């Protein structure tokens, strides 16, 4: 059920009696713009940990404990071309509480406080509080280089999208960008977000829609705002050749990352074939990459692929010995060739389909996964029932999978090669 609270403000109620918890998800969204990455990331930190009433992390924690152990979090996400500040809250359903406790009203009052009354003093975020979280963010961003897999992913992203900082830059910005932000500037930006970002509120669980709508209408900032139309799906600019970056790193393990363009997107005709292709390629422990590169050839500590359906992108990452880079790259290409030729067993395909269906069913046992899926279907305008989803998985055939494999186009390779030599073993 959808309710238009104001222009650019939507409430979506997801009624279900399956869970004892309730979940609220508030999304403040804008078209992607790398110039705002650092600001929104730091803002998420500040909004999560204090407000005018709850002036410390401890005060927020105590309030959450008093609300029967409710959980609260703020994060930033990139859904294709959409930049999102996402606020989530989970709490017990009122009907399971003693003394007819109206926890829903209390939770919405808490959210209203955290969103609309940040910890502000004299026209800026309280300076000591701001500095603590600014420093924490800087320290975190400077430490990423020590996580070689994550560093490889970020470098591949930058190489995959040359001259496109909206998709090539790290979503949390850089340490130097965080350092430049002032408390006063960030508050001005937040007020702009509250006034201009599109708002989508999702509430899931055993709900009274009328009561929820009344609570959402109490937010003073959820008023009319302009709606900006932009494409959600990301189509990268064409490239003439594969971009390659090699870098020597410390440690015993090297990291090899490859990025392929796959022009098949969420909800499109070949989406289910692309999803199953990824599981066959490297998305599961039954996959060709895992079986043939890690298990049989013993050339990788770990290897996996990932399909990003809003970006039309498949990535492969492997932890290897640097001396084996050429051989591992060759083997990865060979597994892709096997799939393009339909060279895989019926047993493997059926097993992958069963695993996907079982995973999909288990996700329906989690309210958070249900809500995330509802939101994705909302922004992509692609809605499908659980039964239809399972049927689409079952219908994918060998010829469709071969057609998917032939569409992959390698765009970027990042090799973080260790100066030390070790030996892959399991």
C-alpha cells in the first residue's frame, strides 16, 4: 500500500504477520554526485550517534535499550545513479508488549528527534562531537589501504569508470575531502538534503496503516519538494581497450581483480539468466572458478565473482601468489569460455538453481531482507511475486546462459602484487 504524504514524499506499508518485529526504513535520495559523497558519509555518522535530546552515543544507546532493545542505524548507499541516506529502525511489535505499550509512537518520536533535531550549537553541529566523528572517518578511510581485497575493489571501480567520478569514486569520499568539511557547511548541506531529497518511508510488519500515516505526517521536514527525474541504471562510457593497473604491495598474498561489462540489468528479460550465470561462473562454492582455479589448480586462496545488476557489471576477485597472475588470468578466461560454449553439467545447473531458490526462501524469513527487496522493486519499478521469481529461475536454460557469457566484455584489471612469494594451500 502506497500513500503520497506530500510531493516527493511517499509512504509504503508492507503488511505481514510473519514477524514479531517491526521495521522502518527511511530513504532520502538524490541524483548521484561525487561532490557530496564525503559530506553525506560524515552526516550519516553524526545522525546515528547523537541529537539535541540524546547528546551522546551512550544516551542514544540507553534510549534504544529502554525501547525493548530497538536497533537504529544510518548508512549511505549507491543504487545505480541514486545516492541514498538510509535510516533504519527495528523494534518489537506493540501486540507482543505488556500493558498495551504504544512503542510505535515512541519509535517515531525517536526518529523525528534524530532526524529533525541534530546536535547543533550556534548554527553548526556541536564542535567537539563533529571533530570526534570527523577524525574517526579520516582514520577509517586512511586504514582501508591495509585491507587489500577492499583496496583492490576500490581501485578496480576507479579504473572501470575512467572520467566518471560519480561511479568511480569511493562512496564514503576520501580522507582529504572529509578533512576539508566544516561543521557549519555540513549543517547547511543537511538542511538542503531535508528540503530537497526525495523521501520514501517503508514500514513493514503487523501494521495499522492509518496510524503509520499519521506518524509520518508529524515530520515537519517531510513537506513538498521538487521531484528530479533521472535514469537509475548505470551505462558506462565505451572504452577502446582494457585498462590495467599493477601495484606492488607488502604482505605475502596478492589480489587480482577483473571488471567486466555485462549489459543486462535488474528486471530485464535476461536478468535471471545473468544471475544464474554469475553463480555458475564464480558466485558460489560450486562455481567453475572456485572448483577449477582454487580447488583443482590450487592457484587461489579464494576466488569469487559478483554481479551488480544496477550497474551491468561482473567482477572477479582472487587472492593469489603474484607470480601466478598470468596463469590465473588465463584460467579465469577459460572458465568464461566454458560457459560461453555451454560446457557445464546439468547436475551443476540444477544444483545452482536449487541453492538460489532455497536462499530466496530463507531470505523471506527475515524482515530486513523483505524490506530491502521491496525498496529495490520500488525504485526499479520491477515487481515480481515469490512464485514467479522461482519459476523464472527454473526456466533459465543452457542456451540463455551461453548467450549471457558471450556478452561479457573485460574493461579493467587491477593486480596488487606482493613482493613476497608464498604458496597457495587449503
